[in-house]
C-alpha cells in the first residue's frame, strides 16, 4: 500500500482547492449549469453509449471532428480521446493529492459541453466524497470512464485499442507531471510526492501497465496518438517515435 501525503481538507462542494492548479484540473459544480443554448447538456454516460449517432451529431462526435481539424477523422478521435482522459485524470489526481479523497465521478453525474474548453467543459451535478486511494481512483476513471470511452471510439472510428490505452497512460503521466510542477513551484513537496506515488500505483493496473515506461513523472509510451499526421504537427514528447514517420505505417498499438 502506497501512503499518500495529503492536505487534511474536507471535500468542499466547490472543489476550491483545485483552482490554483489551473483550468485543466478544475471541475465545475454549479447545480444550475445543466443546459446549453441548444438544449440540456448530455451526461458522459449518454455520450459513451451513443454508438450510432452521426459522426458530427453528438458531443463525442463534435469534439472528435473539431480536434485540430485533422485530415483523418480517426486522428481527431484519438486527440479528443486523450484530451478527455487528461481532464478526468487531472481532476481525480488533483483531488486525491490535495484532499485525500475524490468526488464520485459517475458518468451519470458528469455533464459534458463539447463546445467549451476547460474548465467549462465538465460539470459535476453532485459532490459525493469517495476515498482517494489508487483502487478507488482506478474505478472512478479507468473503469467508469475510460473503458466505455475507449469502446465508443473503437466502435465509431476504428481506432486501435492499444493506441487508445496509450493515450490513457500518456494523459495520466501528463496530469502527474503538471501537478508535480505546480508542487515544486509552490513549495509543496507533499503534493508532488503524493502525485508521483499515486501515479506509479495506477500504472500497475493491467490496463495501463503495458502502455509505456514511467520514470518519476517522465513517460515514454509504446504507441503513437497520430498527432504527427496533423498538418504542421510532429511527435509528442512521450511518443514511441523520435521523429515523424515518412510513410504511413500501421498504427503502433503497443
């Protein structure tokens, strides 16, 4: 069992401790934020379960088609998948290390505005405290969200499973890296130690264990998110490639 060093705070309704970390870690909890001009915001559960909607017609389709204006829809789908994974990991990791507990992130409680950017993209309708240990965080993010999200992206855009789980690992490592950077800049070694320990334990989960190599908060994935196929794009800092491939190989899926 990894011991996390955390601040002894109650999980307040506004999740105010996340605000200093920056918008990507913030989760809106305003109960009145339930609708957009076009109608009620969908829950993440509704987005995951919608496998047959027009590619541009729902929240997941909108985000995928808009991402980087990619030349191939599966490239946009991969980037959108990683972006949502990063938001979910950031909220969970931030709460676990700052509060010692996390809010219940049940997909039915989280509403998603795909037309907005962080932190206005996700809204939690009710704050229900849960423990902040690795098993609970894995249940809240990997099982409740990333399993159905990955299945939906696979079904709709035929993106390789290994690539998508590589996205999940990359997103987790990126959230840990940002939290560790904030901790160092603000003299909070306890937060940095907690983030590193929790992340290392999460990477022991079977869904993440084979996605790459984690050293501290540095990560080298065994797959590629396909960002290099975006005009003007290149390889990411944790990519399995050191330079963009010249040809169009089969997707590296780890």
